[in-house]
């Protein structure tokens, strides 16, 4: 039985400004994990990092991979080869025109009407919300179950791979219900400093999560594959009940833009578009000479997302770029370990608004979360990973299961997943586990 989360807002997932020392067991953990030749591996990494950082700073926003949705459609639902190559290096991608402009603007209008009809909905900041505790608007439900979103999420899951036995089906995506942002022009109250989702100390502390990064911990970061999902399947990303932690494996976090957002300066997302080297940097950082005799885990706080700092991660902070300008219907996606942030000020001529819609392949942890999420959707409660404000429980005009299309029902776990003839042992296991978790 899972307890509902305490009420809160988007800041519940972070431990900004907390500086107290971590328990001594983290020092012992580092002694166990530290490879003998880490200093040499670090020097090799910095040599590459400095070159890549210079390249990215010169390119600015154009270092973020871009593709048109119609080029994915024209390529049988897969990214073009050149895009795959770039995306595996950058870890993030803007996909243009996933939704029609008018469709995306219509979703936003529906949300604005809903907010106007129900005064007093919670959000951050409390006195003038920019991030709303809303999950079940009809606009969000439609956007999540749009056939084009299914196409793009399936293409994104195919960037990943897993061993034949790993119980994951990368050809099936499920719906993760996240909140939304309607950021006003001129807003300075909402910003997020550089961080990585998916927990913090867990990357070192959980034995299975740690296996994702084993090559780095062996001192062979060059061989690390950021898109191998094999050990993500059973990784524990939330050992300390993070207030806003995500209990699903999201292969990519993402959003759809509901506005014309200028870049830089439009109050938009910033990313570090270099995935293998950046993850290697973060994983090695607390094991280096200057930190190895302390319990400091590179700024990690149990129960919080991984925050980065200029003191400990200067190369990464210097490599952050704002994503390119986006328009209503464009989507941006960043991989599970991508460092990201939100611009401090929204100097866009209009609002800078998004629905957060991540990508989540079918596997056991995602099936479990799907079941709990479905129960909350039935009752109109906040989804299980989010602060338990339950703002929409009494709203008759919220989205309900009967509003979902067939695709929407499948993604939300209302209908059974089907095995296909060419599936691996691991894919079949993921489907059987999902069906028994959802229907037995
Ligand atoms: Fe985040």
C-alpha cells in the first residue's frame, strides 16, 4: 500500500540551499566504488569536455538536435539516421510540429477557461501560480493520447535498447500524467537551477541503478552507453520518498509548447546537450581526490533531485544552452540523465506555456505506477507521484476515463497490452507483468 504524498508544489522535489553533511556511510560507499585509475579517467574526460564545451558554446541553441515530425512519419515512425546519431550525442531533441498550432493553442485555451471557472487552484508560487497543480484537464488528456505523440514517443523509446532478457518493451509507451506551466510574460518567480531528475544519491547507492553506470565506475567512461535500458528496469530511483520524485522510468522527459517562445530569454528550458560525457562527469565527481574523504556526494541530497553547482560542476554549468525558439505544437525531449534548468526570467512577449508529457516504455515499475495512476484518475485525485493537493477532485468538467480515445485508454492502462510474434523474451515478460498488474 502506498501512502499519498503530502500536499505541496513543484519545489517539493528539490532541496535548494540545504548544506548539512550526509551520513558517514556515503564515505564508505565511495571507498567501495572508487576505481584505482579514476584520476587518469578524469583527465581524459576533461580533455574531451573542454573541446565539446567550446563547440557547444559557439553553436548555442543550435547544438540541440532538431527534427520535423513529418520526417519521422516519412521514415516509418523512426528518427532519420542522422538525427539518431546527433540525439545519442546530445541527449535532447526538439521535434517540430508534433501537434497542429491551432490544436496546441486550443489545449491552452481550454486550460485557461478551466482555471477561470475554478478559482483557488494550487500552484507555484502560491500567490500567482505559474506551475499549476493540474493533471486532469481535457486538454492534457487529449494531448497525451494524441496519435502523433504516440508516434514520437515510440521513436524516442527506440533510441534506447536493452538485453533480450530485460523485462522492458521499448515498442510500447505508457502515459505518465504530469502537470503544466502557464508562465506569464515578465515572471521572475519560477526558475529551476541546473539539475538531473531520477533521484540523486540513488545513482551510487542503489546496486541496480549503479549498474547503469558501471563502465564509468570501472574507469572506462568512453565505453558507457547512455541509452542501455537493461538495468533501468529494476533500478530504485527513489529510496528516500522524494516529495516530487518520479517513480516511473522515463526514457525522456518532455513537454509540448503551447506558446511562441523566443530563445534565449523567453523563460524556457536550458539543457546541457552532451550526454555521455556529462553523466560520466557527474558520476565521477564525488569520487575525486578533493571529495573522496568526505561524505559529500557531489551535491546530492537524499529525497531530492540531483542538483549541480558551479563549485563542483563548472564545466557542465558552462555548457548549458537555452533550447531553440519553439512554437505551439513543437515538443522538446531530454533523456533520463540530461542536466536541465529553467531560465530565471520570462522575457517573452507572451506567456511561455507547456504541458509536461514524458516518454515511458512498458516495464514492471511503470506498470505498477500506471495502476496507481489509473486509480487516482478514476477518482480525480492528484497522480500518485505528485503532491496530494487533489485540487480537481470536485470538478465535474475534469477529464474522465470515458473521455479517452482507444489509444488513450491503452496508454492509461484501461485495456490489455498485446504480445506480438517478433517480440523478445524480455518484451513478452514486460507485457505479461503489465497485464497481471493491471487486471488481476
Ligand atoms: Fe527536472
